C-alpha cells in the first residue's frame, strides 16, 4: 500500500509541477512591470549557514545565492510592499553551535523563518526547536533520520543520500557499466556509500573494487591503482575533493567516472587540473546551458558576482523565493503554523521543481537530475534522463 500511495503522489506531483511550469512560462511571455523598491517595516527572517568550518565550501555559495535573491526581491518591491531583512548566523559547521544560534534567531530576533542549515547534523539538531516553535526551516539537506518525518515545518531543498546513490547507479545501468569501481572518502562519500551498497542488485551492477580514503588525504594513488586493477567498466567517485580525480588520472584510468553533485563546483574543477575530463555528474544546474526556469537566477548571479553559479547557490535562491511566495499566500502577519502550511505545496525553482507537500518535504526524484559531462574542464548538458524506478 505504501508504494501505491507514493506512486499516486508522484503522479499528482508531476501534474502540479507541469501546471506550475506552464504558469511560469506564461509570466515569461508577459513580464511584470518594474516595481518601486520595498519600503516600510521589514519582514525579518534568519539564515543559519556554515560559512566557516568544514562545510564552508557549501555554506559560502549558499550565502551568495540567498543574498542575491534578497537583493532582487527587495528591488522589485519586496513582499507585499515590505522589504525582506535577513539576520545572518554562522554555525561554524557545528551542530552544537547551530542549536545556540537557532535559539537566538527564534527567541531573540523573532524571525519568521530560517534559511539553512547547510549540513544534515545541524538540520537534525535544530529541527526539534523550530518545529515546536512552528518556524519554517528551508534546509539544504535531504531528509535524514526517521525523526525528521515528523517535522512538517522543515523543508528540504537538496536530495537525500539514497537519491544521490540512485542517480549514480541509474546512469551506470542505462549505459551498461555493469562492473563498477567505487572510490569514496570517509565523510560525505561514506554516507552515500551506506545508501548505495544495498541498491546495486536492484540496478543490475556489481562493485568489483571498493576503496576508501581519509577525508583529509592528499594522495590516494594507492587506492586508485587498486580500483584500476579490477578493470571496471566505470568508476563512481564520491567526495567533495579533487584528490581522487587526480589520482585516477595519474594511474591512467581510461574508464569513465561518475561523480556526485557535491564535487561539481567550479572550485573543485579548477583544482582537478587535467583530471577534469570524462566525468559525468547527476546534478541540477548547468549554468553554461541553463533551462528557462534557471535563466533569471543565472543572469542575476553572474551580474552580481561576475561568475557562473552552481546548485548550492541556486538552492539558496530558491529557499528565499519559495518563502516569499508562501508569505504572500499566508499573509505578512500570519502565524507560524499558517506559514508552514503555505509552504507545503509544489514550487518550481532555479535548481529544481520541488514539492514541499511530499512525504520527504522536498519532492525531488530521479527526474530532478540534469546530467552533465565534464570534458577538458568544461560542462556540457547531456540529453540523458533516467527512467523512473519501476518503469523500465
């Protein structure tokens, strides 16, 4: 019964997303006239991001996306004529710090909602506080431990690790890469591997080499050589560092690499050097070739920062814009409970089409991924889309 109900929900979610996308397309053909900058009493929200510490590589671009969304929103007249104010807090990539900072945001600053956190441990740590206070949280994490299923005021803007694993395995299956090597780090990569190892039979692939390295390692050529020696059809790399990519090229691996969206950043690509070649990413935003629903964000970001964005910044833009949409619906003085309820609906953003009414409070699925190939340090969009699970 659970699978039947979830399938019914997914069909309904797709229909709602299509209708929303059509509405956006209509707006694009009939653009809204420029509005005066927002005035009056600000609507105060908070941000809780990891802009220092181990998660700063995601927290910093998230802050960039959030701030450009605030700037664009206020230049257009704000939310129902009132400007958006953001009280910013840095949890330093620490769950304990996140708890202290969220208490300040909720009870001292009286924020209406919170953009963030950046990490799953922080999201779980603060969720109990914000849920009881009925303060919406727009987290840059996928659904985590079972306790999060009871938190219907915590919304998730990035995929859970099982979905990341399925995105990698689907590409391998559909491109007949049946014998896989896996090279992963002891942090982010280990978490994804924990979800992936139970899915290989479902996707008809075999892991012929599995190598792990410390998250702080600077040389993993020994592990890379072992992976190559197994003669895999393809290698899945799960890390946010450039080190494993360089190591695999150093041992002259010729098989294609498939990697997680967490390593698909321009900073990581630059650090890869010559190794930034023949790598496939299941990701969301290919800024060199944006989708129609992504173009506004890409141009605003490029104009503001003089560079192209990736998905972490896009997710933060989406968090602010989706929240603004919910406030317009619920009303600027609505209770937290009504604001949480207004958030629970589909929303087409720059990173992806979400459904915040879905069981996982995010609604991302295999069809949410856009696949890109990295060749000679350049991204290009692939036409490939995985078939939904159970429909092959």
